[in-house]
C-alpha cells in the first residue's frame, strides 16, 4: 500500500499488505483505490506535453518529474517565478493536476527548490534559488536528506560528523569529502554551490535488459493458465524491445509460488537464439519450454519474463545458416493497432482471453481518458 498524509495521520502504515489495514481503513473511512496504471501513464503524457511547451529543451526524468532548460532563452523571460506560475496554471487548467516548480542554476538546486516549493506553502508552488543570501537562509532549515542524491546511509554518516543541515554540507572541506565519501557527494556539493556537474543525457542509453513480471491476482494451478500468463508478459516485454529498437538473443522466464508458502518453489529457464523482437518467436520459445516451468500441485503466485543480450536493430549481425527471424511488418501492424485502440486490442491466441490470474484491482477507478466505456455520460 501507498498512503497519503491524511491516511498516515489516521494510523495507516505505508508499504504493508492491504488486508493488514483493511479493517482500519473501513473504520476510519479511508478511500482505497487500486493502481490505475493506464490512467497514470496517459495523464503523465499529457502533463509532459504541456510542460514541454514552456522551454526549448525538456528532459522527462520520471512519470511525474521533468526538467526544463532555459539556456539561450532566459533573456526573453522577464520574471522566471511568474513564468513558472503560468506553467502551473496551464497544467492545472488542461489536466487538473497540481504541480510545483523549482528553479535553480544546476539540476541539484532545481530539485531542492522543487522540494521547498512542495513542502512550504508560503512559496505558492514555485521556488527560485538564485540569491546567495536567500539560499544560505534556506540551507540552514534543510537537512542533507532533503538533497537529491543523498541517501539514508550517507545522511547518517554526515550526521555523525555533525553535518545536520545543508548550510554545513556546502561548507565541507573537499579533501575531507574525497577521503570519506564517494565522488557523487562531491559533485552534489559543487552543484549546491552553483557549479554545474550533472547533465541530463540528451540521448538516453537503451535498456540492456527488459523485464515484465507480476504477482497474480488468483493463484495459477494449471499449465494452460501459466502458459497464458507467461505469453502475456512476453508480449509486453517484446513490445518494449521494439519501442526502443532492440533485438533479443536470450530469453529468461521464471515461475514461483509465494515465499511465505509452506514449501516455496521456483522454476527458471534461459534460452539462447538468433536475435529477434517478434512476439510470435518469443512466445513460441515459452510454449516449447513450458513443461520446465510447471509442476502439478503448486499454486503459482509470481511469473515473469526477461529479455537479455539486447542489441540495436539497426546493427543486426545476420547468421549464414540460420534463417532471419523477423516479422517486422506484422509487428508494426500489431503495435499500431494496440497503440491506437488500446493495449491487447490485438494479441496472440496464446495469451488467452479470460485472464482469471490477472492482477486483482477490485478498487480500480475509471480510466476516463483511455477507455471508451469509462467516458463520463452527461444526461441533459
């Protein structure tokens, strides 16, 4: 479970299974929602498009965080704080998502400013860290743990040295830092002092491995359902590989019951083949080896598929005696249909239709922006 401030104040603990807190949630009137990944992804995409209109360069850091670069255009913005307020208003008007904006001369300062904008209401959602005097006052009120890139262990180590606020952190002797900490902390301190040491990657490196795993909502006890679940995750991983233009030479699949069962069991296969990103070829590999992943009497709780040894599709090494595995045209049509009409609008028969094992989401809220059946109906 994840929990917001209001739920935590009522005694709900984060990261515990829902059934542990079910009675307390019902007693306190806590609203419980299942993870609505489709809605999150769509709203995130819309939000990022709006944010991207406000600067020539954008770097999407995560599903809910984005960096903007105002280099070479800052002179045309009379007031950065007012400009950031306009950004917040645009996102709220078009998506009804509240956002906070942090402004700084380095990535670390911008992240810290965002933290201040989020936590301190007096800033009204926007904080600019460009004045040394103001920075010094704020740094006295912030702990090292509030700084991007400083984890729990590093924070504890700093506290042991008497560094209990960011003002003391930025004054640390650089020679002492090199002796007691890694180079990342050194770069962070330099960034806090206004020296640019971190850059976002303009060309983000492709993933070297792609996995799709999930705990099932209903235990799997038969081989057909297990085969369908693995085919489903294979299709998800294959689509991700095609999206980044990668081919896979090694497939790994695993199945397991719960580690809390009386007799925990797990199974795994690793198969090597000619490079491919075809869902058909990869699911065929799963089907041919399904017997090695199933044992009668075991109630399977978790399944997963990993694509390893990924290579660039544009630099494929062909083999002299093996036929090229490629359904490029077919996969392009498959991806196009699913992108236009929704996930699994077109799928392989191996994935099945009735996913009884699918993740339980009994508290799922409507997917207003991605599902035709969930569009609000207005009766006049």
